[in-house]
């Protein structure tokens, strides 16, 4: 009886694309779009430049694909927080904490966003898909804010964009300015203490911002 040869390993194009995207994220975050090399991305993804080009055409399209992935993952993270089961104030606090923790655990996301901003938002502005994708961040916030406005917990004039900007500002600053700010102003704290302080800050600042002001309360009486 003739034995057949062991089956060759099946092609895994989706797995390869994921490896390329992961490698590209790390490379773009470290070197920016201009400094990143396709050969390096291919090597770290355990493939060839030819295969990278086959799947993504060129470096610019690969860069846009990475932007899409990192924003998609963050939006999915927010959507999975189950905020509807919490009170409006608890939901806002949870969203702020989760955003802070996500930024800390995904520093390459911030580096990539900083690189894109240094280029004037050139590539993200060209992608309607990424713009549409990120509308979900405001939908998540709007759902919480609407409940809070109805219950009287939140200022009825709140705009989701402003709340998102506040949370994002503190979370981004904590990562982007982590070492310089701590060196200049955090000499009496350990890095862990500084992170704990900033985590409390994003929650406290957001809750204070969304609650009705004295003028709003008096007007509604």
C-alpha cells in the first residue's frame, strides 16, 4: 500500500493579513508613515514584501488599513461595556475608566494617532469608512447622556462630542506625555501613583462636567 505524503499546511490568507496589520501597527507607531519600511513590516510578519503588496497594494493603503483596525477595536471595546445596565452616572464613570485603561494598554494606538495628527490628518480625512466607524463612539455616549438628562443627573445642554473630547483629552495626554509630564511634575510620586491619580482625574472631571450647573438647576425649578 502506497502512503500519501503528509498534507501540506493550508494557506491562511486571513491569518497572514492579521500578522501584517499587527506588524505594520508596531512599525508605523515607532517610525511613522515616512520612516516605516515595507521590508521591515514583512520580516516582522514572517512573510515577504511581495505578499504585503499583494494584500495591501502599497504602504499608504496599508497605513489606512491599520488606522481602520485600531479605531475599530477601540469602538468595539466601548460597545462591549454593557453601559445600559448601569445608572447614567455609573455608566459615564465606567466609560471614562475603560477608556483610560484601554489607552494605557494600547500605547501604539496613541502613537499612531499622534503620527496622523502630525501629518494634518491627511489619511484619516480621506477614509469615509473610518469616519462612519467612529460615529459609534458618539452613539454610545448619546445613549448614556440621554438617560442622564431624562433622570436629571446630567446637564440637559450636554453635547456628546464635548464629553468625548474631555475623556479623550485626558486619556491621550496621559499616554502621549507620560514620561515628560511625570519627570517635570511628578517627582514626588511613583509612576503607579501618577497613573492612579490620572485615572481618578478622568472620572472626576467627566462627572463634574456632565452634572447640572447651579444655574441650570435653578432655571429648571
